[in-house]
C-alpha cells in the first residue's frame, strides 16, 4: 500500500513542476508573443485543470482500495459469514461445503508444522473433540492423531515430525492432538512447542477430575498398564496413592508452585500409574502453559458440556481458530446405541459416530462408589478452586 504512494507521488511532483514551468514561460513572454501564445496558455490551463481532476479521482479510488488493502479473492468470497450460515437451508449448506472443498483442493499442497495442537486432558473427550473438529473442511488432521513429538519419548526428528503431517493448502489448519502434552514430562513441553511454532494455537479440554479417575483407571486396566491382580478396584488404587498428594495444592509462592510441578513430574517418571490421580491436578499443570501461552493462543473447553451439547462448544472452538462456523448444532444427531452425538456430514448426509471404544468409560455404566467420589471431590476441591481463579471461569464439578 505504501509502495503505491511512493511510486505515484514523484510523478505528481514532476508533472506539476512541468506544467508550472511552461505556464511561467508563457506568462513572461513579450507582447508580440503573448497574443500568439494566448490560446496555447488557455489550452494549457484547461489541461492542467483536467489533469488535476484526473489525479484527484485516482487518489479517491486508491483511498477506497486502501480501505480493503487486499482486494477480495475467490478464496475470501467463498466463505459465508456466520450469520448467513445460520440462515442457510440444508441444500444451501451442502452446496457451500462442496464449494469450499473444491477451492481448498485447488490450492497448492505441502506439509508443515501443525497450526493447532490438542494438549489434553486424557479421558476428558479429546477423541470426541478431534473427531468433530476434523469434520471441518478447513481442518486437516494428522493420521494417527497423536504425534507425541514434544514429550521427547520418540526418535522422530524435526523433519520426520513435519513429514508425518497431512498435505494441506494455505487456507487449511493442520491439527494434531496428544493428551500427554498437558501433564507429562519434560517440564519444558510448552516452551518447546512455542519455540517450534510461535503462532501455534492450543486446545485444552477439561472434565470433572474425580470422575476422570474412574475413567482413566478402567482405561489403563483395559490397556494392560495395570498388572493383573495389582488393584482390584479404584478404591484399592486410592489406598496406595491418595494420601501421597494431599499437600500438593498448598503452594504459597510461585517458587513453591514450580517446586511442586517438578516433584509431580519426578514421581511420574518413576511411577506411571500415579498419573491416574495426579493428571487431575489441573491448576498445577496448567500453570506451566499459562506462563508461555496467553489467552489468544490457548482455548479451554468444558468436556462435560461438549458431550452433552457439542454444537455451541464447537462454534466457540471455530471462532477461536478463526474458522467459518460451518459446524453448528444442526450437524449433530444422537447415537441411539451409545447416547453420544454423531456428526451428520452435510454433503453425504450420513452420520459419523464416535468409536464405541471411545465411549465405554463415559456411557453412565461405570460403577462409581458414592463414598469414593466424595473423597476424590475433597482431594480435588483446592486444586479446582485454584484453577477457577487462574482461568476466571468455573465448571460444575459437584
């Protein structure tokens, strides 16, 4: 925009000087020459006035263009406003998705670092969030979803990590999610992520930490992480672990907070099963992320609300990511077998449902002992209070 003015302004100065010089020459001519040049001078004045009007008109046009510094392109005009999407009929939405997909397919494709990373929390609905978000035509998800790059547990090089991403165009967002990033070592996962891609956006989904313990215990049992006959129940597990961490919510300074974070990560390194309980110390883990990412780069999601009513939650996620809100409540239908929501694809009109394995611990069929739940609520309450103060929002985790 500035370049245009720099090129045009010298022309304006030179043309004005040229007209002025000729006009002065004619104005100072002799009496004999004056009559001869009378008509030439009048013609010159008319030319100067016409040129002045032309330049003014050009300036007005340029100023109007500068209001929209980049002229609209096909890519920017195919995405309707959110308000327009809400008013669309099913057939209009279907055609809009098709049109957007065609435009995206025509863009040059390459591999790059993810623009969006889901960092957790495990057993809070990260799979459901990834499933729903990946349905957006402008989101290109990694396959498999979990990259596990920033934990330092893989041998992937930087180039291998990039090569593991999907091909995408400039208008798409590349997405991966690894729930372990949130609370697992090393301590500098947030710094490493930020240093790798400064403008990366982070999605964090939280859920009731007490109920998460039951879900995680069942998951680890099914996956074989808990050896047979080690713990017959959640209650047996808590007898060994609960008393170890009751003082971890009582930091009084930032230095004490850092010390507790380091202690939790050291325990995790030598005792993986401790994470069934300690992952729910959200405030402790989140503090290291908020020291690196501000609110414009990290978005916190209520996982319980997402499973109850995914439409409004996904609309907020799309807004945070700067995506047109193509996914709305209209896209969700309930799966009669699991009770969870399926995404009804606008083009095929076929439902895409969550894997039944993803719903086995959140289907209301878990055997949760009321006394155990109350004990966990007491353990997590001070951590939750710290969290709510930290993020200036509250969740209904009673």
